[in-house]
C-alpha cells in the first residue's frame, strides 16, 4: 500500500497538480504518485528500453527491477508525468539521505525525452523539495548525458565536481531560497487596488481598462468581498456590452491572504497561468493585489 510522506498533503502540487503542453503540443499532467498509479509506474520501468541505460538503471533482470522500483516507491517521494494519450511517461523521485538533504532521480521514457517533460518534472520536484523542508537536493549524472546536464543546469543545479569522472555530482541549495521566498505577500503587493463593483456595466468597465492599462480587475460586492475576476477577454464579446460585470466575470477566483508566502503565490502563477492574485485580509475582504511584475520587481531587489 502506497502511503503519503508526512506533510505531502500540505504541498502545493498535492492541492494543484501541474499541467503543461510539451513541445509536441501534447498536454501533460504532473502529480503526486498515489495507489492508483503504483502498478503503472512499475510497468513503466519493466517496459523501459533499453534497460541498464543510465547509470546501470533500470536493473536488467525483472526481479531486480521490481525490487528497485519498490524501493523508489516505498522510500522516496514520487511525482509522475502522465500523457493523456499514452499514460505514465515519467517519474521524479526524492530519496531522503539526511534530515535536510535528498537525492534526486528523474526518469523520462525515451520517446518523451527532449520535448520538455524532464524540465517540468525537475522544476516540480525541486519545488516539492522546497515545500517539504529540504535544504539541499543532490544528484549524479553521467558525463556523456549532455541533455540531462543541460536540464539540471537550467533548473538551478551546480556542479560539485566536473572533472574527468564518469559521473558528475550536482546539487541545488534549496535552503538559500527559503528565506527570500518566505516573505509574506502582503509586503510586496500593490495596495492601490483598482477594483470594480459587480453592478458596474461592461461599458464602464471598458473605460477602466483603457484608463489604467490593466488586463484584469477584481470584482467586489458591497462588503468588499471578491466575487469574481474580469479580464479584457471577457469584454471582447459585443453582446456583453449592455450587461453588468457580475453577469460575465469569472466566478472561480483563486486568491491568497496577506500572510501567504511569496513562494506560494509564485507557485500559483506557474501552475494556474494566472495574471494576478487578489489579496484578502482575515475577513476575506480585498486589501491588495499582486501580479507577475510585482514578484519580478521583488526578485530584482534581491538579485540585483
């Protein structure tokens, strides 16, 4: 029986599985491994061709391969990549080494390599390591595996050794980012929120979009509670012009409270492709808004 690691159900990717479109325009889902996918992960490795193709893995014999995969599942923290057409196509695993350090393994089926799947799996598993409290993620990669080394470098890993060895060691110091990403969103949000009442007409809304050169507006009721989000796209339908904002705005709004960490907001932007996040106080009233540019501006103050 597959059991969740302690705290895994509190992570962002557990609540919001990640999706992306690979370089062949195929939708891919990245999620936490659960019992429903255990047997399919085992089958992915048993059918992997050629076996023994990366650092001697997967093991050649079925018996050894089964034991190895069982250890990955039972000892590690697993993410899986799923093709809507072809099922399970990739696996990323954190294997705890010490209290604050984990080893990383990323495996993508050969036919899905070099089209963005490995990069997305790596980014997601690094974020998961961050949220699980690890300070360092370590891995080894074969010297000749230029494609994998490129992915790891792109995702922030650095060489520990890069000499004449057959395998290179690489590491990512996750703890370095924890302090700067633990800043509450309330300290970087825009408090001068341009908002719109749900009983405003769409014609009036157009004037606001043009006047302030913005792409989305939080919609509020008389209690200053967020009831929707209005985008420019919502106003590009001629028949909407005579309607009220509440009739066409998006109702399922993702928002955060002002004590939410920057890391959580950043993750929501990445996973949900959001333009902005309304920021609420403890009474669920709108007190600010944060956009992608606000986070970029904050990062610029840190890294210069």
